[in-house]
C-alpha cells in the first residue's frame, strides 16, 4: 500500500513539473548528449524544451520571448497571458557527440509545426501541426533537414498524409509518429523538422522552399550554444 502511494505521489509530482515547464519561457531546445546517453536542454531562441526522461524530450514553438501550453487538438482558443520565467538549468553537452532536435518554418508556409516530441527510437514520435493560413488543409507532409558535423546536409520526408476531416484554419492537428530513426550517435549535429508540403481544401498545393529551409538549419547548427552548468 505504501509503495502504491509513493508511486502515485511520484506520478503526480512529475506531471506537475511537466505542466509547469510547458508554461515557462525557457529559450531552450532538445539535444541528445552521447556521453550522458540522455536528452538535455540547450539554449535556443523562441523555443521551449521539456526533458520528460533520458529517452524523451519535447520542443514547443513559442511566440517571441514566451512559451505557452498548447491547447488540445482542434482548438482555436488563444494562448493565455505570457509570464516570463527563469531559464531552467541544463547540463552542458560535450563539443562533439550531440544531436540537436528543432523546428523550422519555411517561408510563406500555410502550416507550421507547433510541437515535436523526440524519443531515442523515433525523433518524431508525435507532434502538433497548426494551420496558420486562412483555408482548411486536406493533406500535409512532414520533412526534416539532417545537418552533419562537417556541414553536409540532406533533406528527407515522409509521404503526404490525408486528413479527410480537414484541418480548419487556425486549429491544431495531432501528427502521428514519422519513424525518424538512425541519426543518434552517428555524427549528426542536428535534425530539424518542418512542414514539407500541404494541400488546401480548394486543391491548391504548397511546397516548402528547400534552399531556405536548409539555410535555416545551417544557421541553427552554427548559432546554438550549450547552456552553462548551474553551480550550487
């Protein structure tokens, strides 16, 4: 009985920590640290990071300077009041042997990834896509840029996914796992996800400018620095 109560307490406490972290303006994103064999958070602008466990981490797109809890799928409710919070402590990764996981947005994209959850077995185990346009979306495609330590890049994508019920303008949609594996501990510096293509209810098709997306990924690879280890 005592063990059961202890488990319930730990579960409730963990849920409270996770909910609190989502509401914080963290200015961090997920990174897998090879030497620790664990996800950590590293400094990055306008992005939120929550390490759920060593094997699981979530990045959340923020408005400039603020992260807010995302509403449920299909909701068009506005985000709550922005309240700044101190940056959470994070362990400093080694110069080599780490893989960042981030979110990109192609120019003039009618949709964006609002959230991505990475695990060690699938760097896109789940996500949330937001229709930022004015027309409902009937299908979408997820892509990602792989940036290696020597600067090489590759762009990959999954097949388009149809949404018979449509994704209304301004609403969120739950994206299923994309089976993105095989990049950890392989000399990959970053894996950045983005909306590769989208088809509107009207039949109009949009495709991402891959050169612009690759440039964003390269800038992230050069510009993100590890947070210092918090002492005390």
